[in-house]
């Protein structure tokens, strides 16, 4: 009788451990998907490569759990994602890198769907033959375990959503800061050009100074500042040259 009861309990323990492996693998793959989405949304090659590497690291961490979870389709998809993302390291432009990241993002999303299917199937394939009393006790235990897993999965998903939202807010804040900085510099350059040209008219110099407008909105704040400071210096140099003509 003891042997009869021991075997189902061992089977239940093994099955629940498999569920845990699936849940852990799912957490890693969700994390990988979050990083690859960040990579796709990056506006420069260094950020794209950084988030691609983080996605690959999450996939590496998921490998053992995926194998123990016995979810071959999710494992195959994760391997394809990893193979695509390692190509990003050698990309020289943001466009080249996004070519690999776009495909990896779609496959990564599919891998999350597949691991969830495996976790669901594993959870619903646990069948144990026992006495009514023991069946109730184990059923309650399994129910509590499942509720705990669901709560943990919900918390992990919420954490990913919060991280994603924070990243989006940071991107939006940076874009706004760039827009405001560019607007101030353009206003300063416009005012400077107007003042210079009015001064040149006073000395009967018919030449007109102009400033070229280049889109630098995708550059870093430091690069934007350097660009407009260089433009102001060039305007000042051209203005002095025209003033010298007035004297002559």
C-alpha cells in the first residue's frame, strides 16, 4: 500500500517541477522579448547592440529550463532569435542592425507564446490515482501551487510592463529635451543672422549671410550642441570677413 501511494506522489513532484521549469523559462523569454523590443525602438547603433546582447543573455539563461520543460518549439525559436541577434554585433549602421532585430522580435514573441502553451499543457496533464482523502489533499496543494505560479507570472509581467513604460518615458523625455534645445539654437542663429545682415547694410555691403539647416534630432545632446556652436562660429567668421570688405 505504501508503494502504491509513493509512486503517484513522486510523479506529482516530478510534474510540478516540470511546471516550475516552464515558468522559469517563460520569465527568461519574456525578459528576452522585452529587451529585443527595446533594441528595435533604439535610435542609435550602440543602444541597439546593447539591448540585443541583453536579449541574447536572457535566452542563454532560459536554455536549461527550456530543456527540462520539454518545450522543443520554444527552444528552437529561442535559438533562432539568438542566431539573429548575434549578427547585430557586427552591424555598422542602425538600419543594418534593425534588419536582424525586426525578425528576432517577431520570433521572440512567438517563443513566449509557445512556452506558455507548454506550461499550460504540463499543468493540465497531471493525473494521479489515489484514495479520496489523499486526492483532495494533493488537489488542494496543486491548486495552491498553481495560484502561486499565476501570481508570480502576473507580477513578472507587471514588472516588465513597468520597465517598458519607464523606458518609453525616458525616450520621450530625451526627445523633448532635444527638441527644446534645437529650438533655442535655431532662434539664436536666426536672430544672429538678422543682426549681422542689418549691420552689413549700414556699410552698403549687399552680401547676405545665411545659415544652413541640418536635421540633427536623432543625434545625442552633445552632438547637437557641438553642431550649433560650430554654426554660430562659422556665421561669426563670415560676418567678420564681410565687415573687412566694408572697411576696404
